């Protein structure tokens, strides 16, 4: 007689959200980091990812100003909108 497979009661985590980030220029590198500052994904022009809800940062060019993103639902962000909302970074002396 075959044994029945054990089914574990695993609590489902939060459903992933689709994140799309679009740079103003198609050749701009987009860097996505988690809330601990670790880079988790890179793309050129448009970044598409499925992520769990949480806090992230996005940079348009490695080492550029980090724009914060709170991902709570599927979202699309444009570079120009992030600059408009958070201001343009000031150059360091």
C-alpha cells in the first residue's frame, strides 16, 4: 500500500507585485536595491520585476541618487516622476 504524502500547512506569504521602472533615456542603467541597500536587479531602459511588497530603492546609474519606493501593489514608476516627487539630487562638492 502506498503512503500518502504529508501535506504541510505552510502559510502563504504576501503575493508578489509587478514593478516596472522606466528611465527617461533608453540607454540608462536602472539599479534596484532592497531595503538593506543590496542591489537585487539591473536593467537598461526598463526594469520589470515581480517582488514581494516592501521598501526598495532605485538608482538611475550605479551610485546615483537612490529614490525610495514603497511597493504595496503592482506599480509603474518613471524616472521623471521620481525626480519630480523627490527633487533632483544636488551634486556633492
